[in-house]
C-alpha cells in the first residue's frame, strides 16, 4: 500500500513473503486492470482477459490448506482483498465469490473426496465457482425462509427453485446451491456443475453498482444432482453460516479497499488540480476532507487487521465479523462520498475513477448481510437479547 494510505504501516504485520505477495497483487491490478476497467464497467462485461494474470498470482483459495491451496493466513488474505478492491471492487467481488464463498463452502462443508475433486482446479482458476443462496424473494431471511427445495430420490437429489444476484453464475463451472431438504426441512449444499439439465442462468441488467460482476438469476427446474455432489458436512443453515462468517470479514476488507481507492484518487487530484492559482490540496477545507477519509480507512483497516488476528487464533465469532462488515461499509460510504465531493463535478466522470467507487460502494454496503442484519447480530451479542423478528 502507498505510504499515504497505509498510514499506520499495517503491512509490517506481514512477513516478507506475504508482503511480497501483496505487492505483486498491487502491481498487477495497477498495470493490467486499472487501464481497462472503466471500459468494462461501462459495458457491464467481465474482463476475462485478466484471468491468466490472476491465475499466476496464485491467490484463489488463499487461506485454505491442502488440495492445491496456498494455506496462507487471514491477514494476508484480507490485505489481498483490499488491494483488489482498491483498484476495482468488482474484481475483488469476483474473487470473493469464487475464492471465499464457493471454495470456502467446499473447504468447510465438503468431504475429503469432494475437496480433492474440486479445490485444486479452482485454486488454479481452471474451474470458476459461484455461490447460490439469495433468492428473488428471500435475502436476509434465508435461514428460515429459503424456498429452493431438494428432494432425494435414491442416490439423486432433485432441486427446484430460483436464485438471484448470483455472481459468476453465468460463466461458472460449478455453483454451490443451498436448498431446503423436503424430508427434514434442513438447508443443505449441492454442487451443480455447468451444463446440468434444468439449470439455467440469465444475467441481471441495468445495475448501477459492480457492473463488471455478472450477477445472474438462476432457474432450477428438476435439476438432478448426484449424492456425490451434496456437500457432506453441510447439514443445516448453521453450516452455511460458518461460510458466511468467514467471508464476511473479507467484505470488510473489500469495503476498506474501495474507500482507499477513492481516497487515493482524491488525494492525487487534490495535489494536481489548481484553482485560484494554487493546488486545491493547499486549502483547509480540502485537507479536512482528506483527513476525514484517511481516518476512516485507517480505522477500518486496523479493525480488519485485528479481526484477522482473531480468525487466525480461532477466536473470531459471528459478532466480530458482523461489526467489521457494518462499520467498514458505513465508513466506506462516507469516504467515497467525500472523495466525490472533493472532485466537484469531475467526481462523476469515470475518467477520474471516483464515480465508479461511489457506485460500487452501494453494492458492498448491502451484500453479505445488510447493516441492519449485522447490527442485530452484534446487538444480540452485547445485550444477550435477540431483536430478530
């Protein structure tokens, strides 16, 4: 991270090898992604041309051990997510869906045979994953209200239902579908491979945020999945929640990266842009905005770093991840708004990048648990009283 953004030198918490990985990710994103990303954002298309470069970085499945995965710690995994989002939140989201949600589901909930079967190819980005939980009418209430059904017929499961907002699904090689078992009413996970009859996708159009991410509406009509594709350790929504607990911290890192990207573009603009005969960065009100932004991203990054330490020690609980997600996304929203304010009218032009961060922040603010839901999780932990309906 540039010195002006990593104000408290959090990179020094990493060892030399992990710090070098973060630097390689940064260099790749600055050289290969930043010059092209606005064009893809405008067209609402995913830049498949960058996949070979991402593959060479070796960051897919970064925190998982064995099965071809790097086996790194939560701290470097989070900082990589932040670096991706610092240049483009959509690419960070693509990686979060593939590496965090899809690979995480298989790593946490799959059998050894299933991990051997799918994770190595996913770690090499030779097989892309997606994660299907949210439904058209069911988002925050998935634990109780999931309607996609799974009915067992011998050694086969028959899936029926619809999913919405499923990133990567239209080009994924496999999608983890969460469905309710009609026999015991428990939520279970199933890996549906591309080309399975009855599984169809349609990309959602006219999004104002994360336009590069291909979010799909999935229809499942009598989709037949073998028992071998049922995640063997996913027996209730509690197991689904384990995956979300792990990845929610990653979203907090992404939010911090989104805010950092907007701040860095605003800082560069403030130094170069002149009004009244001098750079606007020399005016008090502009410096006030910059310091507010820096305070937000520094507070968010330090909170995320501590969460990563708790994760590494096996001490992180739901409320720890939820506080990070709620806090960092709120501070992100403030920060990108201040960056847009600093740029004035130029802040809405994609050529200055800040407008893209402003739009993309709206999606990060909502996915993987809204502020309200995460607030209730933390509130329950600190009061001992549940306010959930």
